């Protein structure tokens, strides 16, 4: 799901080998870069794309949620290792010291992310909040992140939501689109990005499924 420090990447691979092997079919074709997202969605400009050009790897993950955007956004707003977690396989993340506890409820004190705030993935891997469009988009970036200082890559992680058209009398629905963009400084770093992106495919798959389930719960409706 997330970009890990180099020493942690090797540790993270081991517990995911079985899952990655099962997903080998889509990896070979490269479709892991477009998990649940349409070709049109992968080409659509999103918030955060403006932060850097010349991307080496882009991955798009998307899911349709049977809930209005205002029921989805609170789960996005509280993302972060020090807040609501990432709604994925916390036991895997904690094997490499992430110390994550995924929230299963909306916490009011976590609902106001601000540009410039730290956005920790791990105690030693801290991005920064680069853009917040309340109710629509949250973007984290490695640029300006306090740790580590040198990764050999630029990275952005964007979470965007948009309301889907509904027929008269129909139920509201939301499209959640998660995009990762990487720009590597060298060939070896580009190779490590591919490994990170492979792990991210599995972790993001679980994350968007969990957000969907949380937002669709009747009790998730705002009061």
C-alpha cells in the first residue's frame, strides 16, 4: 500500500509472497497498475498530478461505493499511521514496525487534515499533506516530508471521491479513486519502485474494499 524504507521492503515481501503469487496473472500483464479503474479513469487528471511531471510509474485503484460522498469522505480524512490507519492488512504493516491500528469508526478530531501536516506511513517514513479539497481529495507527497530525507524518488498518493449520477429515486453512489505516482532518480530505484508497487496492489485492494464496507454501513451515516 505504501512506500517503505529500503530495509523494510525486503521484510514486507516475505509475508506477502503467497498473496502476490496468487495475483501473478494480473501482474504479468501490468493490470495491477489499474486495479478496478477504467482506462479512462487512469488517463483522467487528478488532484496531485500537478506536483511533478515525468512520472515513471503510475497506479490507479478505484471502487464504486453505494453511499453518498459525505459518508465516504470522513474515512479518507482520517487516513494516516497516527490516526485511522490505512484500512488494510495492519498485521503485515506492523511486521515492519508501522504500529498501525485501523479505525472502525469516524473520529471527529481527525476530520480536519491541513496542508503541510505530517502524513506518516511508518515512524521512519513520513510524507506531508500536499493538498486538501474538503469532501473531494486528499493528497500526500514525499516532497517536504520530514523523514527519510533521501529516498531516490518523488512520490504522491492521492485519494479522490466523486458522486456518481443517480437515476430519479435511485440510491446515491460514490467513486473512490486512489492514485500513486512515482518518479525515480535512477534505474535501480525504478526497479525498487516496481516491487513497492506490487506490494501496494495487494494492500490497496484491501484498503478500498474496507473503506467501501465501512462507508456502506448504516451506522456510518453522519448525524
